[in-house]
């Protein structure tokens, strides 16, 4: 990507090394804050979440802080969430370099904000999922333990996610469709060309396999 190389030469010095480490630590800190302030019925996450109306009325920090809102659940859920996405992000940074990973995450944030303007509420769910999709595209055969017991390759989990996306695009309203597309801007920006070529190759190989099976069947019929 020539445009990426040019942009990196101009803006690379502004990149933040170990970005996912800072994000992961902050998410954990917000979770702890929620637990501490829950006694006073104060939700720290509520002050950081991206409620579009509140953000447009002056609480501009919400356009940034929504990425620090932890997932709902207990401390075990938080641990595996933070660990998993730190692993994905740090691996992508090692492969791409600091600037490109920063840009990928930033574009994902912009997409999530656009989605928030469409739906009224912003979430980092699709942003985090875009990290997973990028990792699965680069390392399709990497195995993770599903439910901590069953090894499964990343590409199969990605297939499930894409199937859910397609289903939501079909049955969802226009706001939902726009939110999904906007939230995955970074993936399409970085992998759009490769993704289209992959689909074409899959069709090509599928046609070759069908032709091979047809030829084998014709040969068998000829001898019998």
C-alpha cells in the first residue's frame, strides 16, 4: 500500500507503541472503578460510554472514552476479554508495525463513531471484532481453545462472524446496516482488495474441483 508508506513517513512519529497495552490496562481500571463506586450507585462506565446525544451536547470526551468501557460480566470475563484482545492487538502491531496498527485502530474508532451517529449509541464491540477479523485473515490456521477445551482454527470462527454480519445486514434496519458497515471501515480499508481476491480464488478453486469431479465421474462411466 503506497499510500500507507507515504502516510507513515509523514505521521509515523505520532504513533503510540504498545497501544493495546494502555487500552487493556485502562479497561481493567474502569472495571475496578465500577466495582468500587457501585456502593455509591455511580457507574464510571456510564460517564465514559458513547451516548451520542450527550456527546453532541458537550460531553465530547465520550467520542474517545467509549473504547475503555469494559464488557459486562465478572472478573473472569474481564480477564479473558482483556487478555484475548491484548494478544490480538499486540500481534498485529508486531506484524504491521506501530504506525499501521495505530491507524487501523483509529479508523475503527472513526467507524464506530459514525455508527453511533446513526444509532444513537456507540460501542467498541465491532471495533474489537475488527481486530479479530484482521488476525483471522492474517493467521487463519492459528488455533484457540473454544470454551477453554476445544481447539478451533481462527478462520472457522471468522466464518461464523461473517455469517452473522450478513444475517444482520439482511434482517436489520438501515441504521443497523450502516452501523455494521461503518464499524468495519478499517478492515475493508486494509484488506478490501485482498478479501475480494480471496473470494475470487475460492470461486475459481471451487469450479476447478467441480470440473475435476465431473471428469472423474465421466471416466468412471466410460470404463463401466
